[in-house]
C-alpha cells in the first residue's frame, strides 16, 4: 500500500485539496449561492483524490521507459519493478471507476459532473501521452 501511495504522491494530493475545497466554497457562497450539502463536500474530496490518483498512475505508466533511462527517475516503482505494470493499470482503472461513481454524489442537484467525468479522464490520460 505504501508503494502505491508513493507512486501517486498522496502528499501532493493532500496539498491540492484546499484548492478544490476553496472552489466548492466559492460556489456555495457565490451569486446565486449553491446550497451546501455534506454529500457534495464528500464528492469533492473523493473526486479530487480518485481523479488525481488515476492521472498520476497513468503518467507513471506512460513515462516508465523514459524514467528507466533517466538517472534521476530510474529508481521509481515501475522501472525498478517495485510495482508491476498490471498492478498500476488496475489502480488506474479502479481510481477511474471511483471517480465516475463519486460524481453521482452531485445528483440530483446537477448532472454536469457525471457528464464531464469521462471527457475529463480522457483529457488527463491524454496529457500523459502528449509529450
């Protein structure tokens, strides 16, 4: 478990959470204000964590060959075999499914998160291969 948390840099996800929560607070306090629901707060936390985890794991998969050639990154989990390509791919799939499922928490107030979930994941994954 520790290796997976290192792979996706969970500490960086925790650092980014206040920015996602600030966006939620701006919506809740905006004009017109959006009613605060605890399930939306939970949705923001889960969506942020799972989308970022899927994106980071996909980026590690995409960069594994480059990481192996670079002395600075050669000791990462995939180049060294500390984690298998299969296990990281399963993490990508599980995180992606978790992200799409978490967008359901925003229903029935809004359908936008569920509609945007798959295109957002495609954008995040495409970024990994855009180099």
